[in-house]
């Protein structure tokens, strides 16, 4: 099965980088995948999944959570402020905190609930206008702002431009994390997760290499 192959490759990359076994979390990105493919991965024992949209996750995961224990959900797509409440109730981690308004909303919800998912600051390392994420030059200040709001910022996240060498972006993200005392590095996808491991990734987000090509309506 593809999941086994990807986990084997991930374990090999971790070993080659001289890192501890199990130090990189594999997030199986199930967005727009048919339920039967998701269930096949669940039956193999994998429990950590990533979704891009709150609404899609709400339609998919409650039924699976009723049948399978220990599912951990990560939001890896842009989060609209008006979906923040649903997101904090459903997800264990949000990888796309990218602007002050969202930070303020999440802080208010955390106060209300007495709990908050783990948060990653999304950095637009390629400074692409069509992509979410704070600019690299603004990352330090935004991380400080989120911390002042008592938000549980555990790391940073990026999606490198497809036409550029990913390693340059992984190195930049790692530097931002290091100077801000953050351990979490959410970076690396199907085509480049082994490179990301070399630069310290703690979470890699792999979709099509596990599930097959996405099925869009």
C-alpha cells in the first residue's frame, strides 16, 4: 500500500538526517479524497490526517471518529475568521494562522473554551500574492503578537512556490523557527518531504502520494 511506502521513505529520510526515529509526524492529507480511500488508510492504522476546509472536514470526520479511536485532525488550508469557532472545536492543530484578525479571534475563543488547538504560523516564504501567510519580514513580529495573546504557537508552516527550489524555503522557515524558539516545522509535501526532513521538518503533509490523485467534483 502507498501509506506503507511513504512511511518507509520517511523513516529512511529521518535516519539519513541523523534524527531520532519517530521525530517527524506524517499528516495524511485527505482533502477531496473519496471516503473509501480515507477508510483504507484508517484500516491500515494511520490516525493523523490533514484537511483544507472546515466544512469538508465537518462532513467527513464525525462518522469516522465514531468508529475509529485516536484520530488527530490538522487544518492545513486557509481559515476564514467566520469558521474559526468550528475549526477550534474540530481540529487538534491549525497550521494556517496568518494574520492579526484571526489571531485575535482564536485568542477570544481560547479564553471562552479554556483550550486551543496547537497553532502554526503560516509564512509566505515565496512572497506570492495569491498565497496566504505572513511575509518573512513580518514573521517575528506576528509570532510575538500571537504569544502576547497567550496563543499556543508551536511552530511555523510554509508552502514553497512550485517553480522554485523547495530547500531554499525550508531553510528560511527553519531560521525563522530557530530565532523565535519554536520547535515545530510544518513543511514538505508529496514531492519534497524527504528534503524537508533534512532541514528539520517535524510535520510533513502528504496527500496524493498516499491516496492517489485527488478526485474533484
